[in-house]
C-alpha cells in the first residue's frame, strides 16, 4: 500500500503544471550601438533575462552567419533565445508568438533598421516593415507586417 501511495505522489508531481519563466536571451552587438541598447531595454522590460556581449564587427558578422542570418536579413544586433535566432529590431509580440508556435525555423529577422521599429523609435513615425520568418533552408516568408505610420 505504501509503495502505491508513493507511486501516486510521484505521478501527480510529474504531471503538475510548471510555471513558465521568461526565457533567457543572449544578444550580440557592437559597442556603442544605442538602438541595440534600446531594444535590449525593451526586452528586459518585457520580462526577458537578457545578457549582451559586445563584439568586433567581423566577429559579429561571423556569429550572424553561423546562426543562419544571411546578408539580406542582417541588421545591427543578433539574439539567441530558445534555439532561435532573432535578427534586428523584432517586436516582442512576434518573439512571443515564435516561442509559442515553435515553427521549424532558424528564427525571425527585421532587416535593416526601420524607423519606428523597437529600439528605433522616432516619435510616432514608423516606416513600414516586415518581420521575416527564416526557414531552415534559408528561405524567408513574411511572419508579420507593420504598416507605416506618419
């Protein structure tokens, strides 16, 4: 009887819900990049534990390539979270969606540095930009669209 009780206790503990903790995020950037610092600040405010590392430009470029970022997807900083690569000024909403949906992909990118994207705010003005989903074969598709705002 005692063994049965222990088995039931262990089974109930193993099926207990685990509270989700914000995922850790590693960000690589060059020193002195103010928009990178602003984006990192927004990630921290959203509850993510962010670690950042400054790298020389050539090392950062190699890091991007190693983690699946092509020249056409590149921006100023590269993050890694839960096995995904996040390139550039990707909005938190799309990062959360990616982590929830868990697509078979390299990650997300906002190429360039569009005005009004997270970390690139300039009042209420925003350039139109797309968040791209980078598939494992390197192909991209639009994951989210952000219209221009004037």
